[in-house]
């Protein structure tokens, strides 16, 4: 069905059903906007601040490599 056929069928509906169809179209737009927002990547400086904690000895050499140092 192309857009012209859809418009013709919409125009043939009784007024009560036209209102219902318009409500459904608004619902679909809202649903589509929600999907777009969910797929948007979240990025930025400081995004992980406070969520990841590193041990105080993170930069210290590992004991396994002592013989190579």
C-alpha cells in the first residue's frame, strides 16, 4: 500500500475511527522516538566517574615478573 492508498482509506473511515487512527499514529511516533533515544550512544568525559574503582597498587609491577626486572 502506498501513501496515496493509505490516505484514501483513511478518508473513507467514519470520524470516530479517524480519531482512533490518528491516536494510533501518534502512538507509533512516540514509540519510534523512544527507540531512537535508546539506541543513541552515551558518551562523554567523566561518564564512568565513581563507577569504576582501581586498586591502589594498580601501577606496581606484578610479582610474576620480578625475575625479569
